[in-house]
């Protein structure tokens, strides 16, 4: 939760978070499907109860950070952001490595419970999952994530019936004619992950609609002209 509170404090316009599901159906904000690398636990998240996962320390791989950190529930994060007017939440559903049955419906139901459907976008490297999610919320904003250099990504976006895509940022900076083509076809790219200051400036100068960055305060200061 500390990272989400920091996003607000640093003036971010929104946040991107990863969601997976425990073995007993609890939606949690966590990046890795396996617990070994980031916690003092072991095994796959899908095989563990929330009670087990909630007792793990998620800060053991953060040198110098002494405070134990637990994994937040998606409901806790939505509760935090629901009272932040205009704050956009991008939920990346992590169902490419591990398939979580019914996770799309559970997420949509929770987002609607917190009355945040108009401020939530959904992304995934598993694009079939995004189409499944659309079955539960036809008006949902879906944003297919991709790393590869697609030649005409606007055509793929149109195939997915969306006007938002999440390309790896170098697809925009190094792909000849890509950004121009996206603008021409009214497709909004949200580039990830843009942390270098020169890359952030490039995105701003070329009117990229939004970026995902680990440095929101720096990005904001560049955008506002104070850096």
C-alpha cells in the first residue's frame, strides 16, 4: 500500500497495478505468480490461501527497507483510490503465465462494487483474457499489452475493438511511423515503462497520451517545465 500512497503524494495522474488470485479466490495486487523471489514464502500464489499469503513479508528483496510489507487486496487499493477524483487505475490482469479461472468476472464485479468502472482500464499480455472481461463489462476500456514490434498496431487495436494499447516504449521511439500511424487512426498508446528522463521528454514532446513510469514525480516535473 505504501507504493500506492506514494503515487498520490507524488502527483501521479493514475497508477498501474498487477492483480492475481489466491487459491481461495482472493484478488491481490502482486507481480509474480511465484512467491519465492519476492517474499519469505514458497510456491505458487494459486496454491496458497489468502491467510497464508497475508502473513508473508513482501519487502525482503528491498535492501535497507526494514518495515515488513504485506500484499494488499485489490479491494483495499480501490478503497484508497475511490476518493481521488480523476485518478485512473490501470489493472493488469496477470493471467499469461498462470490461468486463474473466473478472475475477469471477479475483478469486474469488484470494480463496479466500488463504483469505479469509469476510472479503471484493464490490460493484459493475454489478450484472450481481455475479450473475456468484455463479456462481463461491454463498456470496459481494454488495453492489450505487448512487447514485440508490431508493424501496424492500429489494425490490431481495431481487431480488439479498443482505442487504447500498451506498447513497450521503444516501439514508439524506434518504430518508424508507428506513433504517427496510431495518431492518424485515433489509437491512444500508453507506453511502458518510461523511467529515463530523456525518454520521458521524448514522450511529452511527441504528445504521447500517457506513460507508465516508476518515477511519477520526475515525470510530472518534466511535464510541468520545472525540471
